[in-house]
C-alpha cells in the first residue's frame, strides 16, 4: 500500500504543489482501487477455501462412502450414480465460476490502470 501511494505521489497535493492543499480526487481514487484489490483477494481466498472443502467432501464420498453404500445395498446404485453425475456437474460449474472471476478481476485491473 505504501509503495502504491508513493508511486502515485499520494495523489492529493500534486495539483497545487502545496501538500495538504490539493484535490482529494486522485488520492481517493487510488484508495478505492486498493480497497477493490483487497476485496478481490478476499473473494478469491474465500472462494478457494470453499472449493477446496467441497472437493474434499466429494472426494471422500466418491472414493469411500459411495463404494461402501453400493456394497451394502445394491438398490442405492441409481441414487449414487446420480450423485456422482452431480459431482461432475458441480466441477464444471466451479470451473466456469473461476474463469468468470479471473476475467472480472483482469478487466477491473486493466480498467484501474487506465485511470
């Protein structure tokens, strides 16, 4: 954050040449971009944690629980098959979400760089 402020000359004060007497717009814009960067990082960290937990949950079901249930009761096979298909669908949805989040962040990073 300090490097970003230093690189921009803190924004405020530059328009008049006197520190503390400039327009706050550039500094506020910089602070907003830094806040958005933090929000993107937080969203990414939250999403990654949820996805890891979901992947672990599904792995345990697919590799252990579903096998044991099939062995214990063959009548559960159609239900377990459907759950496995849903797991595959969810992987596709998570991949799509991840791609959209990356595009959103890239777009906003490029947009902020143009300011």
